[in-house]
């Protein structure tokens, strides 16, 4: 029995450890995290990359540019221009300890009545921390030939070559 419990706990620890990573470069495919694109016109796309709470803003924006370049090359184009770009931040407070983030459960002993439990919504020893999630959104227009001299225009081959080392693919 103890051996089975130890194996189950080890498996659970490995599973949880595998989950505690930033979002890799991957298609969202029904998941909340990863890249997604929507075709607007034949040469215009809306590209997004959404990261989990362990994925920093810079990574989310890098993965967006990488996906835009990759998509441009897949469609047979040479460059893309970012006509609209935004990074949205979702910030939440997460609590730990005590009863929950806002209510703490206490137990104390009274000589006449024994052990009592109650919760105090005002005296809280829970730890609060801020959690951020980022989603980068870009509307791109693709083109053929050399990239224009616009600072919002990118040569897709150069983007893939220069950002490729920063892109972490999914394991497995």
C-alpha cells in the first residue's frame, strides 16, 4: 500500500512540475495559451499569442513576431508590416494560507467550552501576490519582395533567423 502511495505521489509531483513552466511556442488548439491567427483578407491576418502566468511580456511579444514571420513565409510572402499591435495585461490577486484569500479560519481553546473554530474576515494572515498574464495582438499585412523602409515592416526570413534561438518549443 505504501509503495503504491509513493508511486502515485511521485507521479503527481512530476505532473505538477511539468505544468509549472511558461507557455512554449505552440498553437493554442483549443487551449487558452499559445498562438492563434485569423485571416482578415488574402494578405492580412490578426495574430495573437497568449501566455500563462509564468510567461513574461517580452516572451509573449517575441512569440507574436515569430508567429507573424512564420505565417508570412508559410503563405509564400517575404515580409510583413505590423499595422496594429497591442499587449494586454491581465492582473489578478491570488491569496494563499488561511481559510481563503479574504477569510482566515482560526481555532482556539476556551477552558469552559473546549476547542472553537471561527473565521475572521478582518484579521487575515493570508499571503497575497499579484499574478500577471499577457496577450500580444498584432494585425499584419504581408507583401512580396524587399521589406519597405518602414520601422513597422519586417523581413520574415530575418525575423525567423534572429528570434529562432529565443523561441522555446514544446517538449516531447
